[in-house]
């Protein structure tokens, strides 16, 4: 038995309402964009910390440029990818103000900040779009963790 919807669409009675293809795309794309952003934030944070706290001291105290010459360009490439993922997540997926890009830009330049900015950005995305992300969590639960 078919019912007529406004606009001429026919829907079978008793069948679930069709989900919007755009809505399904948005859910997957937001989840993917957030995951790319998070992974790249950690890669950039670790790379910058390694560069600043290991490479630079080795270069100036021991005269060895090996770590700086290897980690420096790798960090640079991942920093660019991180910025692109931040633009994708913040401007295109979440549609936030362009000023929301300032913390991620600084996160790749100041050691340790990437981890804090990633956490805050993820929390904000999950708070605003929790219904669209379907229970994506920022931390893993430990099985049996609440038992004495």
C-alpha cells in the first residue's frame, strides 16, 4: 500500500522513512575528517617535540644534524597535511569561523600544544555534532574498570 507524500514521492506504508543521502554522507565525512585531524595532530605533535627536544639539542650540543635533517622535513610535510585537515574539519565540515583555525596553526609551531588543541577541538566537535557522529568517544573505556 503506497501513500503519497507532498512533492509527489510515494512511500510504502509500514516501511521506515528513507534517510537522506546527504545526511549519511555528512556523518561519514565528519567522522572521517575528525579522525584524520586527530591522527595528524598527534603525528605533528610528536614530530615537533622530537625535533625541538631531541634534534635541536643534538645539533647544537653534539654537532649532529642527523635528527634535524630527517625529522624536520617530515614534520613540515605532516604539518601541511595537518593544516589541510584542520581547514577541512573546521571550515568545511563544521562551518565554524575562520578564527577557529588559529589554535591548530599554533599547535604545529609550539611543542606540546598540538595535544591540547586536538583534545579541545575534538571535544567541541563531539559536543556540537554528537547526534551525527553516532556515539564516537574521545577515550576508550576499560572493560571492568568500574568494578572494585
